[in-house]
């Protein structure tokens, strides 16, 4: 069974850093591009970043470049999102998902990040 | 990079067909056949229902179909059922500085 399980969401103050993790099982993690997608409360989906199967190529939403980084650890079957200088507008549920071009086939259940003073 | 434009809501009676539009530009929807559709129930993760404009992943109901004309992609739900009541999002590859953009989302209501 394909499973993606996000963790690391928390309540943090503006300016803080946070690292999200996504544990993957049930499929060949090494073969897939992976993405992070977020959804602010009551709002729509927003693509955040992706990383290729080898971990060498990353793409980011233009508005997040410089603050967020994405990485993966094949040995641990895990995907990560490092978020720095967090702002109130980063408050959202963050999902990890497999990606093939615009096809996001498998999703985790999401982890909530709240940025508030 | 602006979100793709979708109607905020669409409704229909059981058994009817409805169509949701996803309007972009020549830099996204119009440039690529990399447009997909997802549905999302409240409090749940999205689910892929149409890939690459018009392909249905295994296990997805044949009542869902996708198409594209110019800068607009469309999702049609035929034989509307109560279980189709959800939010629907398109997403496209773009040639802009943000490589992927989602639509604004459409709430489907079954009357």
C-alpha cells in the first residue's frame, strides 16, 4: 500500500524556521519526482516546490525562493521541506505528493503549520 | 504567476452533466498538455482524477472526462452523483518563474 506521512507541523512565531518531513512507503521512492503543495485555511491549493528523483534538481514557487529548500534522503525514504523566515502567510496545511509533470498521483494527509505571534 | 481561473461554484441535479472550466494563458494551459484535475473532500487530501488533459488514472470513474481547447481546459462530470460533491482543482505546467500553478478551485454542489 502506498503511504506518504507528513510530520513536523507546529505553531511557530514569525521569523522562525521549521523542517517538515514526509515518510514514504509502498512504492519505489527512488523513481519519483516529489512535490510539496500547501493549502492555507479555507483557501485553494498552492504548489510549493519539487525535487527530481536523483535529488539534483529542485524547482520552487517564485515567491518562496530563498526561504524554502527541498531535499530527499533515499536511504530513509524521506522527503523534507526546510522553511526559514516564516511569515503569517505561510500558515497552511502542507502536503507531500508524488509528481509526474502536472500529475500529483499520491498524497499524504498533510501537516499543519501555523505562524503566529 | 497568477492562479488559473475556475468558476467558484457549479451545481447540478443528480444524473445531469456539468463542466468546470480552467482558464489560463499561452504560457501555461495553452502551452502544454500537462494539465491535470484533482478533487478534494473537506478535510481530506486531494485525489488525482484526470492526468495529462484527458487521461483517467486507474480506478477513476469513467464519468469524469477532460479536454482542452486553446488556453482553457475543461472537466466534465456526467451522471452527477451525490458523492461528486467536492472541491475541484486544475493544475498546469507553466513556462513562467513558478513551474506549476493550480486553479482557484470550484465547489461542486449536487442539488
